[in-house]
């Protein structure tokens, strides 16, 4: 029917989503998302930079509707119907992506394997970027065997050769880690005690990015790194131990740095000395100088803070994604002028608005038909 009939949408002015930047805009389409996608196919083909979707997961609990009927666990064709349901929408999503565009899809293990094969078919296996795992610390079932507390995130490009390289993200929880390290420093603990405390702290999943940064001084949190590692390095420079006053042992291949660099490091307290001159000094590398990293495929974003925030706002929503998780994903490409699109709107209509409040990122959101009653009360944020 939609091949010959274009859906018509009417503006509801009182639900306008105000953008903080007058040169930017956000809009939400409320209706069947396939109808909306068909409309956007005419107006936004090749214009979307980032798509993030969190589709219904086909868990057998009437999570999605197909051919105007809910599909439940008694339906012997549930996987087939789910794939048909997704295939129609992903084909249009590919048309909407720009040549530099990427799509992120959250999914659990009910359809992860099927979705991976479907995306290989729609976007091409060569355009597969990565599959990430997010451990949310929230088990969604009461299994008799293993409590599942993770979901997957599939990432594909429309054209991998057009995607800019050098994706970077801010290290997760960097501000909180530095705050805790500074607290230990202010407690006047010994350097060894602080080091041991930080070694314990980095065992927690939310601080796993800092396993090399387990020291702190008045200049900040730092890690220690090998000063040698070369075959024909600098054997001439002598570094005196600050306590014994004797020359420190050199790396087997000599220093990798020139005398001028080493002397400057000593002057600026950039060298970590051992207990005496028999221990090879190591170079300090401060965390605040290296706040960014390549995105990792294992993620830890606890959604509890977001859940509590929703309750305070009196908004009912089951299993919300962490706001920080969405911000993290949107920051991969480091493009603050990107057009971001989600055609399975749920909690993300709020998240996207918050995540992009300080950036000129346009947000497109579609509201699936089967969620209209649930979302109506707050879809105009």
C-alpha cells in the first residue's frame, strides 16, 4: 500500500521540541515507524550521519507487533516475523544513511545471532565495524543457571571506506576516578598505601580504563612507563636517586630519551623512583594528559542512576538505557554537527535531548505504533 500512498503528517505545535541552539532543530514523528520511514525516505535519503536504535527484542512477551498483531512465544514463526519486521526497516535505514554514516543497534541474545546475519546481508559483511558488549549490572531474568546482565551493540557503516578513522572517546568515569585518587592523597597516606588502594579500585568494572594509572601526586593521577625498550639507547646520562644520591641502574638497552629530555623530566618531577638506585626509574604519564582513547568493545554502564532519575521525574519506563551509555556511543565519531536518528523511540527521546544539549546535533525520533499509549504523556519533551 505504501508504494502508492505517501503518509501525511500534521504538525502539533504544542508538542514542539525546543532546541537550545536556534540554528538547530529536533522533531519527533508519532505514528507507525514504517510509515514514517517511508516518508523520510523521500525527504532525508543520504542525510543521516548516525542511527541508534533499540528495537523490540522478540523475547516472547509481546514485545513487537507485526501485521497488526502482537507476536508472542506461541507463534512458531516468531523469529521469521521478527526478521521480516527488522529487514523492511533496516533496508530503508541504509538508504537514509550518508556515505559516512554508521548505525548502532542494541540487541540481546534472543535475536543477536539472527540480527548479525541480517545486517551482514543488508549493509554488507565488509561494512561491519564491531560488536560491543555492555554489562549493565542489571539482570533481566531469574534464570536457574546464569543471570544475564549484558546486551550487545552492533555497529555497521553504510560504506566503511567513507567513515573517518580515528574514533576517540573520553575514558569512562575519568572525573570520578581522579576525584577518588585526590581524596586518598589528601588523607596523607603513604605513596605505597595509595598505590595499593588504587590497584583495588581499578578492579571495579566502571574503572577498568585506568588499570595503568595507579599512582597520584600533587600534579595528578599518573601511571609509570618503561624508560628503555630500545636497543641502542642513551647510556651516557646518569640519573641520581633523590634519597641515596647514587646513579640509578639504566635499562638494558639504554635510555630511550636524550639527556636534555631526561634532565627536564627530573626537574619537573616526571620520574618515578624506586626504593633505591638499584631499581630502574620509570617515566610518569599523567592521566589528565591522556583523557581520550579508542572505543573499547567491552563497556560497563550501570543504568541504575538513570532509573532513579526517571522515578524522580515520575516517568514509568522499564529497563532504560543509561544516559551516559548513549552519550558514549554518540561521541564515537567526534562529530558535533551530526544528524542523529532513532526510529524505535522510547526512553531515548529524553536521552537524546539531554545528551546533545550542548552540541549542534539534530535528533530525529520515531514513535512505534504499539508504544503510543505508553509514551504519549511525555513524548513532547
